[in-house]
C-alpha cells in the first residue's frame, strides 16, 4: 500500500452531528473511547483506499479522550499500526449563528444580534465583522459571551453589511476552529430606500385600483337609474 495512512485531522462539525477523521490510506480503522475498540462502520474512500471514517453522534462523547487506531501495511507486507488520541472538545467546528437581526435605537445606535443553540451558550465566543458600501476592509470585533454587537453611530447615507461566526471559547477547549461566516444582513440608505420605494409603489397601485373600482361602480349605478326612468 502506497502513501500509508496517518491520522492528521479530526473535526467535529456543528453540534456533534458529523464527525470524521482524514488521512491518506488504510486497510482498517478502529476507534475507542473505552475498551474494547470497534471498527469503523462508515469508511471514507478515495481511489479505492480507506482514507477516513465518519462517526455518528451516538459514537462521540465530548470531553472524553477519543483514540483512533489505524491498521495498515506497506508494500513489503509489514504491518504499520498507528494510534492517536484526541480531545474532542478541541476539534469542534460549530455551525454559523442564525436568526440574524438588525435594530436601530432612538439614539441612532444599531444593534446586531443573533441566535445559537441554548445548550452550548456558555462555551461560545464570537467574531463580528461589518463594513459599509464605502469601505474596502472589514471591521472585526471579538465578543466573549453576549449575542449582540452595538454600533454606536451610523451614517444614514451608507449601506452596512454584518456577519458573525463562532467557536468554542478558551474556558471549554483549546481550539482555533471557527465556524464559517454567517449569512449577511444589511442596513442603510440603499437597503431601506429600496424597501420604502417598493412600499410607496404598492400603495400608489392600491389607491389607483380602488379608485378605478369606485368609478366602475358609480357608472353601473348611474346606468341602472337611467334605465328605470
């Protein structure tokens, strides 16, 4: 077997929903969080070789050491086993925050807020980035716990774009794995102006339609009176 497999990555995606390890090639992968070891039930294959393993949520216990054992052989037939241990809390890559909202206060303060799964709130930290349509670079700010960011002042003539991402904080794990950036939400002149123009157009259309119907009704009533005379 060429390019003998070695365990070099383990990522827990989302909130322990999809789990995989990756490598180059292997005959067999076994894992265990306690004895006895179990063989992988869902191999990842590439070019006919097992290059990793997907683990289900039920097979993963966070905050417990997770061991992976690779059983393979070289071209000479010699077996070259490899065992590697993982702290799963250090391998978690969260899903991006959702339910993004923007609200303007009476003091012209823009509040950007988002939602996440309640069960893991205490272990999360966030990065918020924003820029206006006049800026080339993002402004990035780190938030340790709260799920809100306050922009003290805004220019009503600019269009602002906000995004946020999250990861497990230093109190719960040692990880550099950030989630992907969330979808974008916008606030400002161009965005609100388009919405207002659409509203005004719809209002004008409704008024014209009602006037047209009223004129038709008046003509019909006038015609009936003339026929009865």
